[in-house]
C-alpha cells in the first residue's frame, strides 16, 4: 500500500508545471488527478484579476454541478475538504487563483490520504498557475505592444512622408520667392542711388526702405531654405584649407557697417600665429555671421567682441556682446527651431528663430559645437568650438560627413578617398580618359577630382616623379604636376616629358606666365575646364 501511495503522489506531483500554457497545464493536471485517483470527473474554476470566479475547464467538458457547488460549498475554503453532494463525493482544492473539484462515486477510496496528498500539492499548483497567468499576461501585452508598434511605425512613415512634403514645399516656395525678390532688391538698390537725379529725397528714402526690407526678407527665405536642406540631408560640405584668422578679419570688416549704424563698437582679437584648418570656410563664415548679427541685433549700446583662442585639441571663437541677455530657463532651448527668448523678442527684433538652429546643425556637420552663456541685462557669449583633429567618413561625390575628436588622426594626414578605386574596370577605360597627377594638393584638387570622376576620367596619383616613372608607359593624355614642395628638380622633369612628347601642366605657386604653367589660385575655378580641353571633351 505504501508503494501505491508513493507512486500516486509522484504521478500527481509530476503532472504539475509541465507547460506555461494554462489550458495545457490544467488539462494535464485534471486528467492525472481524475484517472490516477479513480475519480469520475474534475473541474477547475479560475479567479480573475477582478476577483470574479468563473468556470474554466472540466475533465469531460461537463459543468452540470457548477451552480449548486458554487452556491453551497466554496465559501471560505482554506484547506482541502471533501463533502457529499447528489450521491457523489466531492474533493475541493482551494487555490490562490481558483478551485479544483474532483468528483468520486466510490466511497471506499482512502480520502484521508488523498486529501493529505492534495494539500501538499497546493503550493506547487499555485506557483505553476501564477507562472502560466504571468506568461499569458505577457503574451497579451506583447500583442498589444506589437499592435501599437505597427501603428507607431505607420504613423512614423506618414510623418516622415508629410515632413518630406513640407520640406519640398518650403524649398520650392523659397526658390519661387527668391526669383522676384532678387529683382526687387537689385532694382531698388539701383534706383536708390538716383544717378540720373529723377527721384526726389522722399522717393530715394522709400527706395532704400524697399531695398532694406527686401534684404531682410531674403535673409528669412534663406533661413527657411537652409533648414529645409538640413532636414532633407542635402547640405554639402566643401573642404578647404582655411585661414581662420583671415576669415575672422574679413567678416569683421564686412559686418562693421551694421555695427556703426547702431553706434556699436565691433572689435576682434586673434592669435598672432596664423591658424589653418581643413574645414568648410563658407559654413564657418555663415555660423559666425549669424552669431555676430544676433549680437548686433540684441545690443543697444556697448561693444561686441570676437575672440579667437587656441587650446590643445580645438579652436574656440567667442562672440561676446553687452546686449539684453537670455533668461536662464530659456537658454537650454535657444538652439531649437523657431525659438527665441520669448514671443515679444520675435515681434520686437524680427527674425524666424531659425538662425541659431541652423548654426548648431552646421556646426555639428563640421564636427564642431556651439555653446551659449548669458545673463539678463549683462550680455551673452556664444562659443564656436572647432576641432583641430578630424576624421572624415562617408565621402562621396556630393556629401561629406565629418566626425571630430579622433586623437589618432592629424588633419594634414587625412586621406580624402582612394583615387585609384576601381569603380570602372581598367580594361574598359580609354587612354584619353586617363591623367597622372604628381605631388597634388588634396585640399585644392578635391573638387576638380570629383568633377573629373563624374566625366569618367581615371586619375593616377604619385607623391613624386620618381614613383611615377614605371607608369608613364600608359600614354597618359596629361601629366599634372604641383610645383610647390616638389622633391625633384622641375626643369629635369619637364625636359624628360618633352623628350617623351607627353602633355603636361604645371600648377605654379606664383609665376604662370610660362607655357603650360597654371596659377594655383585658379585651380578651383578654371583647372577643370583646362583639363577637359587636353582630354578633348
């Protein structure tokens, strides 16, 4: 008898917790409990999250006893209990999340042992049921989350599409508006000079007002156009070796009339040594011009100072004013689009609220950053931080992305891209589509190389003439030589090329009066057409 009880306990215990699906688990439990204890039926009632009891499953899919049982026999059960009902013997297992009823016809069964056994199984049953319910809840939540995720993805897709339409609309409208506006600006500027003396003083004054308003409107349109390009990822970065000191001095000279008009003092303080960076000078100028314009706009009297400082890893250009300042709570939002200190600022001083947002985006594209510090009625300081060390990634024909603060790379050592990349198989290239470049200045030749590449021209690069000797048998249509810092004797090179009857062009630092010499200053503007002439394109 002991072995029979032990086997029965093992089978009932083993039937619990074999599945995390509540339906499968309860089905296995009821089947084992009923069949192994010689019962005729079994029921499971579940208590839901709202503490409502409802029938969940029966051994033989029958619930003919449920109404009476629920009314008379399940209140305040804490332990396994048996009772007689309708000529049957019932065993009730009270659980944390429900009840199990086992129905018997044979009263000769040892109910004392079965009751004790089931009482010991309740803890494992509760744990298993909780696990199944938790898994079921997670599945239901996952379904909801999946549904919400799909909805969010669809909404995101619609928003991206809508945003693209908006950007396209703004870009198109900006172009459409600029065409007549440029005419208004040009004509009003000419008429305001009154060279033929046909206008009186009042009319000249009105023409100047029209011209000023037109220029203000052009700035607003350009801001909208820039932000549209940034959102569309269409901003192009043109890298050049830039003299930062000279850039600041030129910009101060350009902005001086605006400061003089408001009787403000605009001064600059640059380092004695000349600082050169590989960057986009036009974008740097755009950022600084925006910062200085804001300083002039928001300063009633006093001075505006532009300071260039050099640190170990970067350059910092500070624009310091003595203007109205920015409240501390507004300062963190100053680089967000369409944001100014408050609504009255926009009404009083004008502007779209896009200038600083555009400057911030452009700075990030250059691997730089902008920081702002301000105090009400004491002025503001904006810092443009330009990294000395940059890593250029994802260089294509049209777009450049720059990442900064790479300590392992020096800016002079940057390789723009592999000029010998086999985009087209060499066997398919014509000889007249091939040129050789010796000792090139990458920063100045970059744009020309890209343009030639689009024309199907294959370019071979060598750092010295000696390295190129083994390749000269390829009958290059043109040999391009940069004179500056050339390691070999230029006269000897030219004599060799003349003897070999090879076409050559020397990029000269100063003297371009000699035959086949080309001024370095004209590389970006005229060299491309000159090379196409040699290639007969």
